[in-house]
C-alpha cells in the first residue's frame, strides 16, 4: 500500500517571482498533498509517472511563457527551476514519491495580479499538454479537480481590497 508523502512547503520571498501562475493550475492544492491510491494505482502511476509529468509541465510552461496571457508573469524567471518545482508539486499531489519544497500559491503569485482570463488560459494550455502526452480523460479530470481550488490563491486582479483597507488610487 502506498503512503502519502507529506508536503514540505518552504520558501522565501526570492522565490515569489520564480513560481508564477503555472504552479497553477498547475497547481496545486497544498491541502491535498496526495491522492489515495485506487485499485489501479495512484494518479501518479496512472498518469505515467515523472517522465509524463516532466513532459506535460515542460510543454505547459514553455507555451505559457511565450503566450500573450502568460508572458508577463515569466519575465526574468528561471524557467528550468519553475519546471522542476511544478513537476515536484504535481508529483506530490498525484501520490508520487516527490516532496514539493516551493512556496504556497498565494505567496508565489502574490503581486502578479493574475486575471481570470490568464488563469483560464493556463488551464487550457495544461489541458492541451495533458492530451498531447496521452493522459487519459479520467486522470486529466482528476488532476484538474485537484488544481481547481488554487484559483482563489492565484487570481487576484480585480478583487476588492479586504474590509477596512482603501483601494490604491
């Protein structure tokens, strides 16, 4: 029986710009560190393990970094590092043997003013990458459901300021 690996979340403000929106949708649900294995294996195993996750994440980040909806969030960012962190996060969330050691989504996306449109573009790019790499419909939907709660920590543009504070003029 597979046991869940605890999420290790550590990081600094210096990492804030290096784990942009992707760790979207990617990703990625620190409150659901791993999925329970099924009779057919963990989500990590059913997806195809690290080789498939690395390919999906690499394609997604490369596409986002070149797209009008993702380009600004990746300026000056070490894409190789982001790919490594997002792959580890997906691995951890899907029940794999990895430990994610990056910042939480609120910290890593803070100040980026990610819009709903940008977030939706990320989800579509991720979905396309999962399709290109042969991830099954069930597994794709399972992963996307795990990532969906991250939206509240990633999309911050256009939100009203907390009560008791004044909006910038």
